[in-house]
């Protein structure tokens, strides 16, 4: 877990991310828009996102499942958490989730075995910084999305085991540094 704590004023709000997504879409930066969607919905690490392939997604009428390759090692240096699957609802009508639907549309266009992104970790960080500076007036990194996603999920009342799964954590203590929610909300 990173040794720093993201100040609460650095967390991304829905409005911030929506503005970033609108900007990327207006610029016709499809890969950037997809990166924003993935970061906002999953709170995943860059290497987890860059390793995604078409087969890591399962699309249903009412939900989207994303299998992230976590590769978390324990003290014995053996893998204790190789992957985790996150599930997102696909509401229809007025409640349509544009983040999820952008991901679904892209996955449906991919050929079998094709990577979700053609770029690596450094590209992701560079692009988020560029968009953050242009739209929000500050650099934005994946960990801003990660902290924001964890705080958002904690604020919904998810318990520590759910948050550990969402984050890909092996230890309950490792979730604490990512939570900026009111403590009584977290179970």
C-alpha cells in the first residue's frame, strides 16, 4: 500500500470525472475516455488495467463482470490473490451508466485475445495527468481514482470484506489508508 494519504480535497467527485470524460470524448480521445471509465468504475491499478483482454469481460443484459489479474503476493512470496472479479450493474433508461456502457461497447468491438488497451502504464499516467491539468487544473493519477472509488464504495455501506475484494487486498488494515468516508459508515 502506498505510504501517502490522498488529502480529501484531492478525491475525485462525480462531476470531476464526468467533466474529464466529456473533454476526452469531445477531443475524440477514445482510449483516454475508456481509461477514465475503467479507473472510475474499478479503482484498479494501472498494471491491472493494462493486462486486460477481451476474455476478462463478461457482458450480460443486466451486468458487466470484469476479471482483474491482481497477482498479490504474501509474506511467503507466493501468490495468494491471483485475480478478482468485479461486477457492475447495467441499468437502463434514465439511470444508464455511461461509464459501464462505454466499456461494454469497446469490449464488443475487440477481437478474441485482443488487449483492452494498446498502451502501458506510463501512457495511462501521462494521459490522466494531461486531462487532469486541462479540465481540473491539477494533475490526476490512478491513485486519485483508486482512493475515490474506495471511498465511494465505503460510503455506500459496503463492509470491510467487500472493500478488500474491490481493492484486491489481503489484509483488512490495507483498506484503511484508502478510506476517506465517515467511519461509522464502514462495517
